[in-house]
């Protein structure tokens, strides 16, 4: 039996978008070579087929959206249940932004529009192209920050220009980028003057 745990709105072969709970199913074929899946994110094309029989493995799956002209990359991990009879397959967006500030921000890449990221929430981040793995952050009505590379684990402080909004007390924000095999976690937190 296989479990699918959903972290984003991913459409899998038997999984309509309205289903928000984990889903269980069995393959009809007993031949392991035919036990492969593919996924579809939003209106993108179906991904290539992939296997989910190797417990402990993780990786990334990519599907192309011809309308938006962008790639959706989805991380996947495969683990074994406590009773060791069931594989648990978990899908994640490749990039996840966690806004730890007390104000909403907008995030994006150089090749895409900015997307709102609410306070203390996790937002999936889909870069505009497969080669543009950079993040820009915009706070309030200010200008976007300089691009932050997302292909290396790092902690950096970036200047957040919010001079056009008097309610914004942030001069800079701290950005933690944690690159893992299946997903990249990006935390945006407070940086205070004189810290």
C-alpha cells in the first residue's frame, strides 16, 4: 500500500485537487517495473514517470507549464510506516518561503511576478524558469531586494527598502536558505538596527 501526504496542491493520477487528506492506494500490477507514477501541478504538463519503491530515497520531480512558461519542481521523500508494511510518499514544493516577520512580504524571482507571503505562514515558491533560482523580497511599498541565490545553504542580511512606508520599521532582513535534497527552505526574519 502507498500513502500520499500532500503539502501543496498537487494533482496525482488518482488525486483530484479537492482532496486535502492523505490518500492510500495499491498498484494493480504486482510487477515492480510497472509500479511508477507521475504528477501534475496546477495546469502544467504531467511529469516523467518515477518509482516510489525505494524507501529512504528522495529527489525532485519537474513538470513544465506551457501557459506560464515556467517549471514546477516538486520534492519527494519516501519513508516506511511504523509497522513497516506501507511506503509513505511525501511531496513538497521545491522552494518554501517562511515569513517570520510581523508584516506580509512579497517574494519572487527575476523572471516572475511577486507573490504575497503572509506573516508566519509557509508559501510555496515557484521560480519563473528552471535556471532562475534566485529570490527577491519586497516589503510593503518599497523596492525589491537584490537577488538572493537559492542553490547554496547560506544566511545573509539584505537591505529592505521600505522608505516609502512610514509604518515599516525594518531596514534589513535576515534570510536563511537551507538547501536539502527534496526541498529548499527559505526563512525571512527580523534584523534590527545595531544588532
